[in-house]
């Protein structure tokens, strides 16, 4: 009997098999965290892309500009005993049978971790039009590099995080850049108008043209046509209008899906089905800290969440479930209470137009906004307070505000608004006793 056959017969196996669907940041971190936390059973990482697992943030930065060839994770998968199955698409899951369907055939599991990330939203009607690009994968970045190297005229659709970073790189490469945004300002989905107002100037300052309130009617080869009839010549069009959890393949699985099609996970990152966890961009989780369910499409969440999921998997021990018996599931296993609930202070950064932009926390419209500094200056911050307690901080070129703010949010600190509004006072010195 081969090793594989033995591994697939429950009576012959002594350790549970963990299979991770999706070999991006969250999938890779889950596999590594399992080993760090002492899990010794088989771990298989399945990824649709043919490349060795890689990091995405450099794609819109160094990789795009040709300053880095690629961004593969520096991890010895073989040494860690993590089996990689690359170029293999997961197409469905039968949770009753504990089996995944993949392009290479069925794959049995004892514990499944969903880590399929997110996929970019396509511009309606642009499918198959030559010269239209998305920016999510290494292949996308490789296709865009020659566009930048040739200094082509580019139209970017969407002034969000990806649009801003791509525009930054394209300007650095000497491209003529026009950014088309349907809302009346950049980052309209992420930040309030008064905070994004100064950011509009960053585009112009870099030499990019920002057209707000501009809807795309259609994309033609060589041009973008706006709803008001204007035609923008474009050697290439880059679409950055958002991303959605890549969960289409779970439609008939019985695994509950929630906001934006994200996998609904609990505070242990368990899904509605036994022995199935979800991490990273594809998952949503309840935040007791913010009193709402969060879907976080940022790198730090794909680093932290896997540690929680791996802790729960590792602490259930190694033996596979007997036929018909369930392990895990929505109920906490013995001792699970010792693992803190997943309730992070979300964090992300963006590098755009020569600025380092960082955000920690989560704000709501009703929160009180407090400026630290003048947005006309190169460095400034904004705090959001809820009932006097720091809920979120945005820092532009003020990493100390971010670092201190993040810790204060974690601690639930109340701030003296007068001192917190004075950029010469360190944020930590504005805490009320
Ligand atoms: C260009 C770019 C720049 C970014 N820059 C920043 C930044 O500066 N700061 C920041 O905080 N965040 C940034 N992010 C966000 C960050 O990279 C993501 O939050 C992070 O990659 C999420 O990791 P993930 O593993 O959940 O998802 P992903 O990285 O999307 O990985 C999921 C993997 O699963 C695979 N997959 C999907 N479906 C299937 C399937 N059915 N079968 C098999 N495999 C499948 C995908 O091919 C993919 O490789 C950036 C993202 C992009 C795209």
C-alpha cells in the first residue's frame, strides 16, 4: 500500500490531514503556523496559480516597476513537510464526505481551511477587450510591466488603493496617466470626504489627471468612453474597482456565506460546517471590539487570522475522527476557551504618490473625527473616537502615530481631545487616566 493510500484510509491513519484551499498569504501562513504550533500531521496547500506562493503587496510596487523580479515567500515548504499542489483549482467541496473536488481529482481531508482570497471585480463589458488589465496576480503584474516600461498612455478606472498605487508606479515610469473615478473623490468607499479631499491633490501633484464623477460607458480598443461622451485615448486600461471574496466555488457546499459573499466564520475562524475554517480575504468574522462583522482585504489580516485558526486545529490534537464522528465544528473543543477570540485591530498600509499611508482600527460615520496636523503638510494624521475611546487612526507619513494609536486602540484608551488634536503631543501622552 502506498503512503498516499495509507494516508487516505482512516483506520490506517494516526494523524489528521489538514488541507488548505488557496496558496496565498493566508493559506501559506496557516500551513506555517500549524507547524509552529506543533501540528505534526500531513498538511497540503492547494493553489490554482502555477507559481510558488508569493506575496501580493509588492505587485503594485517594486514588481510593477521591475525593481523586483518576483515576491515568492522565502519558506522551505519541503523542510516543513508542507505538500504543495500548485496549478490545481478547487472546484467544490462535499463536507459530509470530507472531500474536496479539484481539477486534479478528489482530495480527502479531516480539516479544511478555506483561503481562496479575493478576486478583482471586472469592468462590465470590458471582458476580452485588448489592453484591459486587472492587478491581482503575478501574471497580471508581468503583463503590466512592459506597459510601464514602454511609457504608454494609461487610463486607470477606480481611485481606490490599487488605482492609486498603480497610478503612482505608472507616473514613476513616465506614463501619461488618467484616473477615472465614478465617485466625487478618491477612496470614497473607505474614508470620509473631508479626509480624502486633500488626497485628490496628490494625483495632480504627481502629474496624473484625476477625473472624479466620471462614469465609464464602455471600453474600446485604444480608448475609454465616458458616460458624458468624452473619449480618453488609452494604450492600456487598468481596472481597480474593488475585489470580492473568491467563494463562487462554495455556492452549493452548505458552508454559510455572508457579506459580499465572504465565508461566515466565528471568532475561532470556524465556518458553519464542521472541520472547516476560513482565513484571509475570503472570510468574515465577528468583531466584538467594533460590534459588527468585518470583511478585511488586507495583508495583516491574512497574517494574524491563520494563527488563530491554526491554534484551534493544533489544539484538537492529531487523531482522525472515527467514521461519522465530527471533530471541531461550530462548538468549541475542550480547552478552546484558552485561545483568545479572533478580534484584531485591523491594519493596513499603502504606498502612494511618495507617501506612506497607514490605517489601524475601524471607524463608522458616527465616530468623532479629530485632525492631527494640516493635510496641506507632508505628514498628518486623523483619529476617530467613539464615546471618547480611540477607534481608528489614519497616518500619512506619521508612523509613530500609527504605532501608538494601534496600541491605544487595542487597550481601549480614552483620549483627551485637545491633546490628541495637537500633533506636537505624542498620541500616547493624550490618554486620559
Ligand atoms: C496588487 C496588490 C497590492 C496590495 N498591497 C497591499 C498593501 O500595500 N497593504 C496591505 O495591507 N494589503 C495589500 N494588499 C492586500 C493583500 O495582499 C491581501 O489582503 C492578501 O493577499 C490576502 O491574502 P489571502 O491569502 O487571503 O488571499 P490571496 O492573496 O488572494 O490568495 C488566495 C489564493 O487562492 C487561490 N485560489 C483562489 N481560488 C482558488 C480555487 N478555487 N482553487 C485553488 N486556489 C484558489 C488564488 O489563486 C490565490 O493565489 C494588496 C493586494 C494586491 C492585489
